[in-house]
C-alpha cells in the first residue's frame, strides 16, 4: 500500500467491504468485473471459440442432494431446504422440476409432520436405500 494515494486506499477499503458483504475475494470480484467488461465489448461472448468461459455451477439437483447429505438427520423441512439451496438462484420452476424428479426417482421422500404455526410442515428426507443383493447364508 506504499505509494498509494489516500483516495486509492479509501477505494480499496470500500472494495474490501463489498467483498466481505458478498463473501468473495478481491480476485474473484475483479475477475467478474473484467469478464463483464470484456463481454460487453465482444459481439458474441458465448461463441464456441471464445476463450472466456463461465465457471460451471451446480445444478439444482446437485445442490439439493448436497444440502440433504450435509444435514445432521438426513431430513429437513421443505422451506429450510429451499432456503439452504437458494432455490431462486436456479429459478423457482427449474428448482421445482428437479425436486419433483428427485422425488420420482426415489432419492427423496416427503412426509407431513404435526401442525406448526397453523399449517402442517413438509419434511423432506433422504430415501433409505435397501440392499438389493441377498446375503449369503453361512
């Protein structure tokens, strides 16, 4: 920071505050800023020959399963699951489709629990996988 003007130091402090708020680093923030500037200047930033590529993001299915595996009991309320997976990031309809697909293939189950706050709570649980191979008798 030696040789920097007071104005530059203040700007850097403001950047650090923004980074802390967004839970990111200066480097990631700078990368996003530069990527945005480059994308504006290119005719088609998503062209197959473009050297700029987005960091792969987890699908809603991957995120749901990760959150469910990390929960202590292997279950969560539906509202907590939505909150913990940031379901609006994927788009509500996309998240719902992938959630319904997990229910349909048997990866998750939904149970209704007792009344809380005037309505019943939906509890989402990891499905219990049964061992399909018969055990050998001794």
